[in-house]
C-alpha cells in the first residue's frame, strides 16, 4: 500500500500570518446560519465581554483545549491537512503554535486579563516571519450559544472589527475558525483570510497539561487594565495614531527572536511565557539527501517502526503536533514556545521530490525526546538512511 501523507508546505503556509490580506470572501462558517457578516470600513469601538458576568466567555479557554485536525483554507488555496495543538501553559492561558521551519511561525494564545474595566479574554496572535516580528492583541467582544454551537468573536483590541478579528465556533467535537484582516488597517474593509475546519483528534495531552498547571482559573495571566503603551504600538506610514493593537520590529533574519521582541515593545514576549520551552534540531545530511527538502515532525505516535520504515496506520500521521519544512540548503531549525512532554521526532527527506511524505522517501528509526518545562534542549538527527 502506498503511503502518502500530505502536510502543508511552509512555502504556502507563510501567508497564514494575519498581517496578510485577501480580497476573496467565502461563506462565514462561524456566523449565524452561515450569513456573511457586514464588514465595517475603518476602526470600530471595542466592547469587551465581562466573563464574570458571562461565564460562557470564560468557557472559551476550556473549549480550545486539544489537538485539532482538519482542513485549512488560506486566501483562495485549500489544504487537506492541518493541525493545531492547544494546551494550557498556566492556570489561565492556553497556547498553540504552527512552526513552519527556519523562515518563521504563527502562534495564538488565549488568556484571562483585565481590560477596559472588565475581566475578559484576550488573544495574542503573531509570529516571526522572514525577520519581521509581529504581535497583535485581540479581545473577546461577542459570545453566544445556539443550535449552531458555541460562538466566540475576538476583535483587534484597538481597531475592533474594522481592523481585524477572528471567529471560533465549537459544536460537539468540531472547531470552525475564521480570521479576517485588513493588513493592519491599510486595506478596508477586512476580508476573510483563513478558514480552519477540524475535529478534536486528541485530548489526552491537553488534559495532562491542564492538570499540571492547574488550568483553568479565572485569574489574569497578564494585566492590561492600563491598556497599551501607545509609544510602542505600530503606526502605519502617514497615520498619526495606531489603528491596531500590534507591535512590530524587523531585522535581517529570524536569528534574533528575543532582540526583535524587545525592540518591538511587545508587552509580553517569549521569555514572559511560563512553562514553555525551545528545541534546537540539528540534522546531518549525507550524500543521498543533499539538496533535498526535509519534513520535520514532532508527533505523539511514531511515524516509523523500529527499523525506520513508515508505519501502516494512517492515524499515526494525524498525531503530528508540530510540522515544519527545511529547504535544500538548511540543516537546522529551532522550535519555539514548545509545550513540555515526550515526543517522537521524525525527519523525512523528500527523496522523490513529490512534496509529500510518501513511498520512496528516506527517514530513520524511531527517535524520542522529552522536553522539560522552561528548558532549551538540543537534538541531532544523523541517521536518515532508511529508504521506504
């Protein structure tokens, strides 16, 4: 049986960053009865949901837990496999990240905070892409429960729906997630940028994390009761004031994550996140895999058997928690904001150059690594020598 496991190529997933923009629109799968939500032109007022009064708002943190596997539409491109791994990293914060490789990543955390005299939920969204560090803050402004499930909307904490927003709907074991953007207010109205549709594939890892850190609690993970320091907020060229709760910095590459974070003025950077770790992955290339694309996966279940051959159980591939890609001239990467735990790590050389994990590719025997909380381990894979 031929094994073909399609993961998103990082060359196409780069556009997931909400800083991008699309003029294309599709049915709003998070909206009531599938209706298209009218999009305002320009910044709008932000009215946070008080989770002390609306407890369903606080429930968003619990609903987000788990590894979600499904499909993703980015602008006009459809991808038939994608996953998010959301776990708690503190009593009142839940975090997930897409690590695309050495070019960058995409993350979103949801957390309890005080903002505009209310106890509410915020999201921190952003990443590091080709030397551009971006961190944007969203606030929960709409919650409802109806026959379509539990609906949550988080809007730009300064510009509201007129700048950018995200919608999430949970129904039984399904998650529907839309993101809308205006390229930080430069292209209006905001347009649909991403649509993820998936099902809860694994809850065990999230449950373990929740028990370990005492999640969920209605206590502020970070405090925004005083708002943002405006002198650090990004202002579009030609504008006099910010229209987005966004912090930006740019450098020549991604090697100085901490420096760019500090330069941006982001109020909560990677070193402020409790419990999470960073993994450095080094890969030794031999002649057969020189100039070949490498797929790097951190998984719950093993992709390969004790001899290094792909396993026959397709569900093993659904257990991928982080999936990255290295181009032909790269042999290392670092995985940031990493949840502690024990992972299988698999590196597959795309020997047949078909862009997917499939027969003909070269990989290695099973390899595991245990990540301790707030650690920076390093691993080297030097035995990619089993051709499937």
